[in-house]
């Protein structure tokens, strides 16, 4: 059961990164550091967090203006 949960959790996190990367790209925002938290992947039962990294003030303003 734990392995199945881990696979689903990691898959959902990867999907979330792909979705976020695509939406940001539509707004002209490229986040090179966007990815999965390596610490979460190293756990016995991986369930990673999404890491969006640091950003410039210009990108922060563009992020704040992105409508959902």
C-alpha cells in the first residue's frame, strides 16, 4: 500500500510541475528552478513537494498578475 501511495504522490507532484510550468510559460515566465524537492524524493515513501525556487522582482510581479 505504501509503495502505491508513493507512486501516486510522486506522479501527482510531477503532473503539478508540468501544469505549472506550462501555465507560467503562457504568461512568459520561465522558472528554471521549478521541480520536485529532492529531499521528499529521498524518503522511504516518497511524497515530494513542488519547489518553485527564487525569483527576480520582475518575475514576482508577473506571477502576481497571472489570473487563474
